[in-house]
């Protein structure tokens, strides 16, 4: 379905060379948005996403390490110049990095995980704020259910970084409300993407699917639909909230 309200909107999706980022970029392109496709190391993936975006609408390719202050600022500035502003920011860039227990993890590993998942979000959001204030736009941050339940084996530091994303989402929502900017987040469960191909065994994925009330693991498109909703006028009075996309595996009162 196409929502006319999105037509012509300028949407920056970080980490859109694979997985959830690809699905989000394509979904916004399908709505007629100008989409910024960002990649870090996987330029071929970014180019593939951009090709799909251009089949549906228009966009541009942006490369950079968002952990780095100067590169993050450059990615945001380059997108705003190409698009003519920013209406929607999807802070999707992030990853597990690896599995390490607290007992054996190195400080470098800890710093890398938090830089990848939390610092990058801060830097991109800070850079985008002048443009979002002008457009009275909105932000969707991609967290993880791990930020609520502590994650699985060896992912505790990642879980901590995603808990930081959750808390910063609430803080940003409070701070940015005076500008008419909404800030929300999506918390994916086990989503069938390259992320879990890399960090989860087939046995674990099968086990999680069997334990999920809806009887399957999620798809990148499932998450993209939640992102689209939070960015839409249907969510105009929602800020500082999250949607958990996990098929009912983790529920709360």
C-alpha cells in the first residue's frame, strides 16, 4: 500500500546495505520518498539497495564510518545537500560485532560495540537536528529486544548498548518535543537476516521459531512496516515509545 503523505519526503536510513536497512529503504522508496542509502564496509550492498530504490523512486548513496565524528557529520551533510533537507531519520546502523562474555571481553571490544550501536546514533542524530527542526520531522531508532532481556550467551555488552539506545530514545523524545520532532524505536526479535546468519546457529534459529507464539522468526519487512508506521501521521501522537517486533516471544503487561 502507498501512503500519499510520504511522497517527496527525504529519508536517511543508516546501515541500509543489508537486512532491515534494505527493507526500510525499499519501503520508503515505494512511498515515493527520496532515500539516503548508507553503507560502511559493504559498498556493493549499498549500490544494490540504491538500484532498487531508484527503480521505485529516487535516492543517493552515502559511505562512512558512523562511529567517527567527522564521517558521521559528512554523511548527514551530504544527504541533506542531495535531498534538500531531512524529514525522517532511521538510525539503523549497528551490529553485535561478536560474542564475548563479560568475564573475558577486552576493553577494545566493549568500546567498539558501544561505538557501533550507541555513539553512531548520537552522532548522526546530532548532525541531523538542524534539518529535522526545520522540517519538524521524526526519528526512528532501531534497538533490540536484547536491550530489555539482556541478550543471549556472549551478547551482554551488545544488550547494554541497545539498552542505551532505548534510554536515549526516551531522552531524545523529551528534549526534541519542543521542536515538534517525535522520536520512537523498534525492537526486533530474531529476524531472518544476514545478522543472524552470522551470529546465530541454524539450531538456535529453529528453536526460537518453535518457541515464538506466532510460530516463526521475523523478516526484515516485518520490521520495516513498524518503522513506516512510527514515521507516519498515524503515529502523530506517539513519541518516546517502542514497538517490539518479535512474534510475541517477549510480552509485557
